[in-house]
C-alpha cells in the first residue's frame, strides 16, 4: 500500500551504507520513523535538515519493521530559515525538543498542523524572533494537552514567575517584543522544559539549547 504524506523532519539516524531512518511528524502517522534507501550523494542529506517540510510516498508493508519513504521532495522551502544562522539554530532546538518529548508512535491531535504553521511563521519573520522558541515551548505544552496556567509554573520558575505569566497572557506578537537578556531567555526555556519534562514523564535533555545560549546572549 502506498500513501502520500507530508512529513516534518525531527531527526535522522544512519542505517547501513546509503540509507537513513528519518524520524518525523505527519498528519497521517503522527510521530513515526521511516526508512529512506539509496542515499548515494551527500547532497541528498540536505532534504533532512531539522524541521524541513517534505512530501513523500510511504510504502506500507505488514512484513517490514519500518515503512519506507520514497519520492521525497521539499514541500515548503524554508528559505528564510536556511539563510539565517539564528533561525537555523532555533529549528535545531525545536526539532530536538519534539524528538525527545513526543514518543515514537504517538498520535497527538493537531500537533502536525500546529507545528507546520509555527515553522512557516518563523520562516516568514524578518525580525523580532529571539523569543520564538519560548513561545513555541509554551504552545507545545498547550498542544500536548497540559493547558498551563501561570500558577502551574511556580514550582519550576522561582523568581521568573512574573515573566512567565506575562508570556502566557500575551498575544504572539506581544510576546515577541518582551525584552529579555540572553540569560533570562535561557532560564525561561529551561523552566518550561522542566515543566514539560514533569508532565510528559520523559527526560528532556536538549543539547541544542547550548547553541541558543551562545547565539542569543
């Protein structure tokens, strides 16, 4: 059976000499991994940059442990992201969070649609996106069904409780303009990750947060 599907790339794992396992989000399969065969050229790996949005044909086989993805093309070129060191680093962080928080096989209603809208929004933004990953984490918590209220963050935020409440009560555009030092921005990201870790009962050790810490000082 063959199914056309749009995939958001979260992570890749090398498989043999010229194949990879691509860990993705999709509308049809939720959080699922697919085998991609025959990657003879290094340039092919550019298809699988973090948060890339792809179109693929999925070959389902009851005998295979992994379904196979073929005829892969970029669905929505992220020109604004790929031309920016800062946006690229943000997508690396976002993809790692999703890869670690959303379990393989999970079908979270609305997660793919929200994630696609978010990445296209980041791609289109020309300025004032330094707080984007903070907003993304808060919206992720809502999308996963945690529905955080300001007081829910009290055990995780300490002296940053007022800032967290401001983010929760602000519109998207307002939250992008909240002035933060790089140190505070990093602290808030770590606070929200601890909240998500607690509620998802999973270990969220996001290495790429160190990159953002250096870029957004």
